[in-house]
C-alpha cells in the first residue's frame, strides 16, 4: 500500500510540475501587456554572398528608431534585434534559436532569404512563434494549413514568373528562352512558376537552363553557355551580386536578348549601377514598390515622408538603393500590426491580425496594389506592374497585373 501511495504521490507531483512548466512557458511565450517594450527578432545577411540585402535590416532598424523617438506603439518601445546569418542556413538556425530561446522575442519579422527561412520553417511553427513578413517570395510561405505561424511578404515568385510568362506569350510568342537560376528553393520556385505560366509551350520555348551556387565566384561561364543556345530571351533569376554580373557579362559578349530580371535584384543603386546603367537599358521586371529614383514620385506625399525619414535616420546609406524601401515597408507593416494588436500582445492575436488585412494601401506601395489576407489566404501581395529600365530609372508600363 505504501508503494502505491508513493507512486500516486509521484504522479501527482509530475502533473503539478507539468502544469507549472506549462504556465511558465506561456508567460515567456507572450508579452505582458504591462511591459514597456516589445521584443522582435530578425535575421539578415549583413555579410556573405547576399550582403547587398543587409541594408534592408538597417532600414528596418532605422524605422523602428523613428517609431521609438515618437513614443513607440501604444506606449511601448520596440526592441528590434536583427542578427547576421550571412545567408547561411545553418547560421540562421543558430541565430533564430538564440532569438527565440535566449532573447525570448515575441515574434520574428522580416527574416530574409528562401534557403535561410526554409531552414527554420518547421522549428518556428513547432514553437508557435509568429514568423511574419518573411522577406522572400517562395510559395511555401502561404500554407496556413501546414504552417499556420508563417506568412510571407513579397509577391510570390510563382506569381511573379507568371506575369513574365504572360508578357512573353503576348509580345514574343516565338521566343527561345534561356534561364539562369540560383540552385535552391528560391531559384527553382521562379523556374517552376515560369513553366506553369507558359503552359504547354514551356517545353518548346525554353531552350536552355543553367544554375549557380551562392558560393560560386562568378556566373560568366553560364552566361556564355546560355548565349550559345541561340536563345533570344533571357530569364535572369539571381540575387544582386550575380544579377549585376549577368547583366554586365551578357552585354560584354554582345548578347542582346529580351532580358527579364527578377524583382529581388532590381535596385538601381545596388545592382544596375555596378552592372553599368548603359548595360542595363531595356531590362524588364515586375515592381510593386515605389522606386526612390523614379522622378514621377518627386511630389508624392509618401515619397516625401520616405525621403525625410531616410535623410534623418539613414544618412550614411544610398537613397538610390530600393532595398531600403523594402525594409521601410516591412517595418511600417510591423508597426501597423502592433497597432492592430493593441494590448493583446499574444502570439495568437498577432497571427489573427496578420490574417485579417483588407484592402490596405501601405505607404510606398505602387498605386492599385493593396494588402489582403484571410485565414485561408496567407499571400499578402498578389499583384505587380511591369517596368522597363531606360538608363536612369524603371519606367512603369501597362496595368497592374494579378489578383
């Protein structure tokens, strides 16, 4: 009987301990509404092969500095902790674990890169940590049934590719297409989207494909090989360093195809200037953010506010770099999210508010492009407008395309 009593006592003790542990976890999982700060985590490649994107994280930090100078959100200051992952998935895992388990951030926002976010996708969902404004366009970020804690920011790479496919089918139906892509989920998502958009013409229209690794020093040999295929249309699916190389090399060897450049490498200051503005003339891309070098926005109120913020909070950066607009909009989206949450700073409410956005026109988004989400639709941005580079800036043409 004594033995049974001891067993029952042990079971009761274990049950009480589990309840206490559960309570303790809940207290660390969600922010207390009485605290005076909100801790948010992120990772960005401040070093490594994609370091051109590092300015996005600096822009986010600068925006939150402005918010804090204005008194914060609902009386609370934002403590934004953005760590360098060097665009290396193993390092991203290490940094995200630090943010979640040591820093105990309330949520993650603006983590950049498809391969890097793929490495933490299951972990953050298992932990129930909101993983929002994910700064890549992979279609996997819009899967609320299997990954209810993750929501992307960018127009999906698949939908972007379909916009290019539609343009080619309408304007160059006999095109011979060559594709250069990064050999990971990011690159493959773009390629898959283009093939879907071309439909049953994909097999005959696509005449060559070449990939590269982020650790490759150059992509010169791939460009030479793609030109040799006889292609007259080039789909350039690359991150900034390699995009600049591809634009420059294609021009230098006299290859003059219809050149389609993916949105993630459209910065005039970071990509096209290093490639050579004169060598970039004629490039076509899809845009959904206002470009700070585009003179049509000179008297635009959003651009005036952006320029004022930039000059005050990012004086050492280049205003020509459109990647800063990306960081500015993501941070302003986070601010809107926190305003909507009010004093209910629970992780569940963060996701509820993220999935309840209706026809929201955010500053620095192109006219006619709004944010919409629901519990079943985790794709924040679903439309864009084509633009052609004229040697100075991206000139928009046509209508807004998409849902």
